[in-house]
C-alpha cells in the first residue's frame, strides 16, 4: 500500500506540472532516475552532517534539538538533494527533445525523489498501525504530510531546472535550496514543540502547494516569460 500511495503521489505531482510531456518517454525516465538519486543523496547527507558537527564541535543530536544547528543541518540536506536532482534532470531534459519542458522534467525528477521518501515514511506508519502503536487515525497525518513532501520536492526541482535553462541557475538553485531548507525547518519546529501536529501538517502542505502552483506557472511559456522578463 505504501508503494502504491507514494507512486500515485509522485505521478500526480509530475503530471500536474508536466501535463504536456506525458507522451515523452524521457519524462518518465526522469521520474525513475529521481527515485534512484534519492538513495545516492541519502547516503551522503548523514556523513556530511556528521563531519560538519565534528568540525564545529557540535553533538550530532543537536541537529534535532537546536534551531541554529538544525538550520545548518537542513541547509546541508537541501543543498545536497537539490544539486543531485538537478544533475540528474539536466541530462534527461537534453534527451527529451526540442519539445521537452524544463520545469516539467525538473518536477518529474523531484517527484520521483519525493516518492521514495514518502514511501519510507508511509511504510513505517503502516507498520505502526499494524502493531497498534499510537492513535487509531495515526495513518491520516502521514498520508497528508507525505503528499506535501512529494509536492515540495517536485516544485523545488522544477524551479532549479527552469533556472538552469533560462540563464538564472544561481538564483533559482539558491531559491530552491532555501525553500527546501525552510520546508525542513517546519519539521524541526514541530519536534521542538513550537506548534502542534495539525499546524505542522497544514503548514507543510500549504507551503508545498504554493510552490507547486508556481512550478505550474513556470511550465506555461507565456506566463513564465512575463515572470522572468
């Protein structure tokens, strides 16, 4: 079930931004490669965070207990993730042909990336429900939150790839990294009990959908031209 839900989330997000690319097989190759690169990026995040913590004399646990250190950790994760997603998206976009849309291909890579992360969380939630751990409705919140996670990754990579193909790589990649950093901080603030679970869920989904809407606009050539002129 977790695989099916995560896959549906990913394909839905990719299709929303890349609705004009659904006949392009490379669009779906981009989705699969995004899923693969999730594991590559995941292998690097923890060691690099640990190295930074060692260099600055931080306890590794401070990434989840301190706002300042947590911000650094979120920035590291966001930077690694966005660079790897961009590195996969650009070659795939070049294979997609003259009609391939940058924002759409970026969204496909990001959605595939997010789908794997969503699958992991949803799988754990299903196990917890099977073992009768937590409230009876403990599956509802992760279902909603993980849609936000997939949407956020699809949208941020759409922005980064769009910038890379429109002469604004630094600005758009930086914006994507900052966006993902902010998104990651929403979870840390919840862990620090700054707000309740329903507030965290609404914020995460709201922020993700707002960025996804912007990615959709970027996939509209005339609107994109107006926004970047």
